[in-house]
């Protein structure tokens, strides 16, 4: 998906960027910072407990990379930040 590609490319660039010191993430939508994750993925979550994963899924890998960026990261939250949006904010 293009959005996932763009997020990975931005994270890749920031990991190598020695000149950027602060990154501010903000939404163009005044009502939501990030509304939710992939609705299809949410509806496919199994109801029964599943074994613990051996590695983080794509989204959590991306959040971990965001958390470890050498820059100061700020989530400028205006509106709601739900689900994955809340996790994104916490990674900053």
C-alpha cells in the first residue's frame, strides 16, 4: 500500500539524516490526528487467543523505528487520536 511505502521511506530518510533535529507530525484533518488502523485488519482479528508472535508486525516495527529515531519527534495532536493513532503518538 502506498501509505505504508511512504511511511517506510520517510523513516528510512530520517534515520540517515544528520541535519534534521526535530520532526513534527500533524494532520491535515482538524477532527482526527489518525483515526484508526486498517479496518479490514481490525475485522480479521481472531476472537480466540493466538500464540505470542515471534516478531513485531509491520505497524509495530514502524512505530519502534519512529521511537528510536535520532531526531526529537513531536505529535501535534488536534482532534482525535484513536487506536493506531494513539500508538503513533506514544511512539513520538
